[in-house]
């Protein structure tokens, strides 16, 4: 899945929030603006934070239907993978 390829450690839903936590290796792969760029492709609102040294994207899924949430998460994962592959193809 897209999330496996961008090193997602866990996805957890609690009430109106979905937290996507990334493995430590992503700190070398992605900048904060990469997460924002991937988020901009979705219709979901989210915040980016660091928790115990790991990056987290916390989606606010209040008033969203399950299919909207799943589609947004899929687009986010796909966009992040495109960013990762672009960086690998064009290292600085």
C-alpha cells in the first residue's frame, strides 16, 4: 500500500480524529512542506506535529463520511509517495 511505501508506522482513529504516525526514517526523507503539499491534494483538514521524535499527521474527520475519509487518506498516501519517488529520482 502507499502507506507502507512512505514508512507509516501506525494509523489510529479516535472519535473525530485519525492519526497517521511515521517511522523515524521519514525525518531524513520528508520536510514539513512535503506533508503540507501531500495534504493539499486532499479535502481533509489536518495538523502536523511531532510526538516522541516521530512525525504525525492528525486528520480532523468530523462530519466526513467513511468513503470521504478513505479517499482522502489514499490521496494523501499517493501524493506522499510521488514526492518520495521524485526525491529519489532527483537527489540534491
